[in-house]
């Protein structure tokens, strides 16, 4: 029997784990989103590992070593109220030079680049970091900075021949444009995780990316309304569907995660209305996604 596939999951901020703590019967493709979760992930065994910077953490990275902390954050953040900016500046860490981070931490053994992407709705929490519940500020990260970080990781995927796992919120047109400029001609597989794009955008991806685009479906986003989830399944090519939890593995029991993956497979089976072996289909799709070019 094919193993269940969690094509997009996480570790929590600053979690520390024994190297074999995450081994499981199902296949786990674990994202990194910032230097803290990467520090743990790189030591973990028995999972597929991804290297990236999530748009929610991209403000922590700088392209210019000559900028001091204040100048960096003033450049990449957008705010209206100076007091709010000052208070967030006081809690934010020194920025990290993105090129140094990549050259020191990128490991050619990793399986994919992720989680990377663009998020138009994101506002910084008042503690400056998306760690644990903190009220949201009104401060945003400029789209131009998000784009620069996203493009840099697309280029890394291209030069290293790795697939990407992508987050997109309310900027699906822009996301599509960047991927078609940076990745399409280079045969890089793209996974849109918990995708929320319009039908028109999805059709565009399917038409132009052909079998190199993958859609990883989660219970909490894509099957929040099960009927809408099944409708989405029906419009996707079968060979492009993946399953995911998008959850931090260290915060949940294995059985809870398995239950979610089984639920999604069950919904896909109903949607396809056939005797198809869904876990086998998803596993085959994942192997094609991760093997890349
Ligand atoms: Zn994610």
C-alpha cells in the first residue's frame, strides 16, 4: 500500500526535537520558513526537507550589508503611524543578509525550495514575528521586498534544479507572473499549497504549466467547505493533486495528522467518483513532483 503523503507541513518556531522524533509511516515534506525552524529541520531524520523563507518572515532578511537595522526595516516595512513603527523596530532582531543565509545554510541534499511566496494580506504581529498569538499591527512588508526574496529563492530553485512549494494570498496574478518568468522555461515543478486562486487563475496554470504544476490540498483551507473542496478536485488534473496538513508536526499527534490526510483522500475519492486508489495516486504524483528536473 502506498504511504499517505503530507506534501506541505511545518515545525513550530524554535522547536527542538530529537533527530528521529518525526519519523512516521506517512511521507512528510517539511517546509522551513525562517532560520529558527531550519535550525531544527536540518538535523531531523526521516522526512523530506525544504529550504526557504516564508513571506511572513522575509522582513528579517536584507539584500544590503551597508544598511543598519533601522534603515533596513524603514526600507522594507510600510506604516502610517511612526509610534507603531518605533515600537516594532524595538522588538525586531538585527536583519540577516539573505545571501549569507543562503550560502551558509543551503544544502544541495534538500528536496525542495519552500515555503516561499507572496502574501498581500499579511500584517506584522506587534511582537514583530509570527510566533505565537500576538495582536496584529497595521504594519506591512512591502510587496517589492516580498518579491525580491521570492525571486531570489526561485532563482535558487532554478540553479539547483529543485521543485518549489509556494504560498500565495490575494496576489495570484503576480505570483503566476513571477513563476512564469523565473521558473516555467526551466522545467521547475511548482506546488501551490492550500491554493485559494480563482478558477480562471487555476486554469491558466494548468494550461501553461501542463504537468509541472501541482496543487496540494488541505483540510483546513480547501475542505473547510467539503462541497467546494470536491468541486476544486474535479477541475484539477488527477496527476497534479497532492495532500497536505500545513500543520506544525511537533504540535500534533501522528494520529491526528494521519486522520486529516485520510479525510482529504476520502473527499478526493468521492469527488472523482471512481474506484481509483487515491493514496496510490497521490504518492505517484508526489514522487513526480519531488523528483523534478
Ligand atoms: Zn505552509
